[in-house]
């Protein structure tokens, strides 16, 4: 993939209103993402349908949450991202027959092992770097992950 192709993808991402686009070409993969602010108006001259979901909460729920009566809706823009410290193969469980270290909704404490990354035939245990709740698992079992790639989102 050359720089012209990447610029074309970036333009498509900008004009379409999408929040991400991923293209695989042979063994190469490129993923472009952007954050859309909730108060941003997206100019969409081609009339593409937006694929981003519109989240809404009942006014009573938001008012109750602000008054401390309910948990506030989860703000996905303010989640902690646990990123891969090395390049390697992501494993969600210690063995293929074992249950995963963590799943969505699990509470973790700083230091709890959340996955393994195999690099150069060495199995590296990856610990949680903070206390919280796992709200998203961003890597697939057996997938090669890059340095700095988001593995988990923790609230």
C-alpha cells in the first residue's frame, strides 16, 4: 500500500462520516480511526448514511445520574486503554482449553494477569495496569498485535 492509497482512505474516512476504516492487502493491514465529538456537525456532501450509532439516554436517567441516584452512562471517550507493550501473538487464556483470563464485565485489580503475548517463543504475561472493569476486549485470540495496540478498555 502506498501513500496515495492511504491519502485516499483518509479522504474517504473524512467525507463519509465513518469513525474507522480498515483495509487488508496481502499480509499488510492498515486501520485509520478518528474520534467524533458529540457536539461536532459532520458535513456529508455525498449523502452517505452514517454508520455511527446515535446514543441517547432518557432525560430522567441522566438527571438521576447527575443527582447521584444512578450510575452515569458510560463515556467511551474517557476509558483507560491497556496497550500492548510488545509485538506478538495475543492469547486470552493460558491454554487453548482454559477459560479466558478476563471477559467483558470482569473487575480487575492492578497486577492481575489479563492476557499473554507470545514473542519469540516466550510467553509474556500482561498485567492490568490499574483497577477497574473490563468494558471491551479489542484483540482476538491468536491475533498478532503491534506495540501500542489497544488490547483492553477499562473503566
